[in-house]
C-alpha cells in the first residue's frame, strides 16, 4: 500500500512538472495548440498600447430647407443645387467653445479612468494636456486591448427622444446603473439564451419614465379607438358603395394606426439603437433591451455579451462632455527582450538545481526525497500563478525567487531537525513539522503583513509582487504539510525498520 502511495505521488509530481514546463498540446485545425493557460504579463514585460485622445475639431454639417427643417436626403447635392432648391447648409462644431475648458477636460479624464476600471484594466496611466485637452492613455497589450480603445474613445451620449418630434425625453442624467442580464427560452423557434441590457433609472428618471410611458400608452389607446371607429365607418361606407375594402384602411387609402402610433427612439452618440412603443406604464424604472436574438451557439452568445458589456460600461459611467477622436494608437515594445527573460529563467533553474544538489549531499536519501518534493511545489506554483490570473511583472519575478528561497529554508530547517534524531518515526516527524512550522511562520509574520498590504495597492508592479508572494506562502504551508509530509513518512517507515534492526543487533 505504501509503495502504491509513493508511486502515485511520484507520477503526480512528474505529470505536474511536465504540464507546467512543457504544456499540454492537442490538435486544433491541423496545428498543435497548448491548452495550458498562458501567463498574464504586465506592460514592463509584454509592452503596451499608447492612445492619444485628441479633442475633435471637426464640424457637423446640417442641411435645412426654407422653413428651417432638416433635410436628410440632400448630402450628395452640390452647393449650387442646394441654393437652387432653397436649402442652406449649417456647420456646427461638435465641440463648442463653451465646453472646451479645463473642468470638462478633467471630467473627461475621470470618466475614462472609470471606464478602464470597469473594463478590468488595473495597470493604466492617464495624462492630461491642460492646454489642448488631449488625453494620453497607456494600457497593457492583450487580446481585449482593441475593444478597450473603442470604449474609452466613445462619448456615451444617451437619449430617449420622441420619434416624431425628436424631443429629448430622457438622457444620461436619468441613469442610475446599467447591467448585463441573461434570459433563457426553451420553447418555440427562438429557443436559447438571450442577452439583455438592463437600464435602471434614478428617482427622477423613474418618475420621468412612468409619466412618459403612461402618456404614450394613453395616446396610443386613444389613437387605436379612433382608428377603429374610422375604419368601421369607412368599411360601412365602402360596403354601401359596393367597393373593395381593406381592414385598418380609411376611405383615403391610408393606414390611420401607422400615422398616429406614438413611439420613442433610443440613441447612443446620436445613433439610433431601437425604436419602440409602450404597451403599459412602466413603474419599475427599468428598461430591458435585448441584444441580438436568442441563441445556443456559445461564440455568438459571447459576442452578444461583449456588445452588451461595452454598452453597459459606456453608459454606466456617464457621457464624456467633450467629443474626442483617437489620434494615436501605437504599440510600444517592452524594454525587456525575450532573450533577457530566458537568461533570467535559466539562471533561476541553475541556482535551484545547485541548491537541491547541496540538499542531497547534506541529507542523502532524505535530501533526495525533499528535493523531489521541492520540484513538485515549484511546478505547482507556476501553474497556480497562471490560473489565479496573477500579473507577471519584473517585480513579481523577484517574488517568485523569494518564494523558492523561503521554501528551501523551510525544507532545510525540517531536515535539520530530523537528522538530529536517531530513530525517526511518525511521532518524531509530527513534532518536527510542528516545530518547523511554528519557527518558520512566526519569523515571516512581518513579511506576510507586508504581502497582504501589497495585494491591495493599485500600482500593478507592487500588487503583482504581493499576489505572487501571497499564493507562494499559502502553497508552502499547504503543500509541505500534505505532500512533503507524506513522502517523508513513507520513506522513514521503510528506513526506520532497518535502523531499529541494526540497533537491536548491536545491542545483542
């Protein structure tokens, strides 16, 4: 039974080491892909993205007729053709002189920072040019960087307007929060999961939404009643004249219901998102907008979630008072090359190998067992850093080295206590572990306090070091009391009998 346990532990450590340092490759579309999660690197190792948001100096061109109404189908007409039809062209700057001030520059920078936090970007740098209003943003380079850039440059202007009069009924000031929600439908042709964007309004917004929905419901109810009466009269007249009639069609051939239905249009940055009408008065102060349609495809669903999440981030943090354009979007290489990282890795592996050889020479069989256990801890540690989403920076690499040194100190203390004992049994091993744990962790209490503090610091270089140390110390405590303890017990249970036999023979 002990041989089976020993063999299982040995095979487990070998497997973890292979996975940690070589990966797990499976065929995907005629290529081999490593399924082990990669490390997440900080800007000082992976590089970053520099984005310059410049104040938009362009103008909005609006064409109006002689009565001052906007003409939407005259964009292709020349100036002579516009003048011939009595149209005038008005050019209005997107950013008026009134909004171009330092207070709005600062507010824009604050909103961009809130969006970055909502998007999960912890390590970022924002700089404001107070003279021009331009904002420089530095963020790490990863798979979501392009999506982040598109979100931070969006104004986020939200409006609910009357579809006919274009009167603004509600805006960003009425929003309390925006969330992404899910709903499932297991019946019908639209079976699957639906993604919703839920807009929850504040107290004033809730009152506005209730009044607006109530007014529009009453107006549509009245219109439907009038339409029905008009249609009935038209049908009776047409029947008397023995002419062909159509439901919902008046005597002049128009659809009264289409003409009189009151609808609202939702806009984001002046782009229409949806147009709808109210079926009932909304008392809850919440609007749920479906993003896409119900689906069972995971990639399509994730795409809808990403769209909804982007809209939620933009709307949940208010609209930027100034319209910006992305003037620069450059990838900045890291000062640390891959070759330099490889050198650091090889040096660390070499030092660990030398330290383990010293352990084996000094403690012989016990040293060999603990050296094997040490390799298992190191392999499990690097896997843990990947799946715990710890950001790897230059400082955190130093933290990894500190964790390996601390574990070596722990193992050396433990073996030193066991070496002093003539007969090592379970009781002696238990006492040795308790004393080693007590001495070791009492001495590193100041380190533990500092590590926990570092984890909550917003500066990524310090927080990444803190997270590496936190997971490392936790792993030292758990791994040695389980795996290392078990290996020593199995080894000593075999060697102990020989020692007792030799001791008994000597006494005889």
